[in-house]
C-alpha cells in the first residue's frame, strides 16, 4: 500500500466480501513467482478485434456478487480513503473520498457528480479489448462477465491516466509511477493465467523485463 493507505480497514466495514481479494493487491509482488507464472501463459500473436463491443462482457458494472451494490461502487468503496456514502443507499454509493492513485503516485479527491466523477475511473488492469483479442472470444458469455467484474482485474485510477492507457498491453504502456510497475505486470500475469488468455511476444518480453528488475 502507499503510505497512509487505510483502504483495507475501511473496506472491511462496508464491503467485507471484497476484502479478501484485496490482499493480493496490497502485498508486495513476488517477482520470481510471477515470472514462473508468466512462463505458463501461451505466447502468440494478437487476434483480430472483429466483433468486439463492450456488450460482449455483459452489462457495465453489474452486481455479480449479489451484495446489492454495483461493481463500480464496490471498487470505489474498496480503494478510496476517507469515504462518505450517499444517504439511503445502505453504504453502497460512494459520494466522496480520496484516492491514493497507484498509477501516478498522487492523491486525488473524488466527489460524485456529472462534472467530477470522471476524475477517478475504474480501470480494467487487463483491458477488455485486449482480452478479446487474446482469448476472451473463446470464453463463455458468463465467464466474460465474470472477467469484466472481477475485483482482481479492477482498480480505481486517475481518470486522465486511465484514458491514456486505453486498451494498451504491457508492451505499449506501463504506469508512469515506476514503483508500481512490478505489481502492475504481476497482476496482469495473474489475471491472464486465471482466464486462460495469452500474451504477444512483445508483451511477454516487457512483462519479463519488468519483473526481472524488481527488488
């Protein structure tokens, strides 16, 4: 965690079922283990993007764990500090908070609103379009929906930085905050292994190079 990050404590109060999955995110990366896992992932070229739409991964931010709260608010509730919640939503809809953003290493204020909510976005660590071109086309509709809402593959992030990432893989984009790059590529490796997605040769080399440079 970044210094002063109390997200884990606050997560337990409001989103207990999500918290166990958060621990991997907060732990220091085991580079050797991630490298070993990387070598289990198939390496081949990117498939065509033909047929891809967001709808192929189900409704955006569905309540897949049936806790009464959509995935976007679950992740905001997990990742933000000093949160407040919209009254009458049973501790679901996050009204404000502070993000210790791991992509930039900065702190960002979040206030829900038409002109302000986009400052903090929910990023798919492995982008949906990237997944589609590297194996997700062969997944069932239900499995793709699970992928799109899996907390392991989701993180609150600085809006402009997330927009700059787009659907890039590790060969073309890594977080500006170099201190988070090891955790980032290790997370991508874990997600791709979990969902039997492949990596391109350039992507494999970028991930391996990053992990070999980790302390």
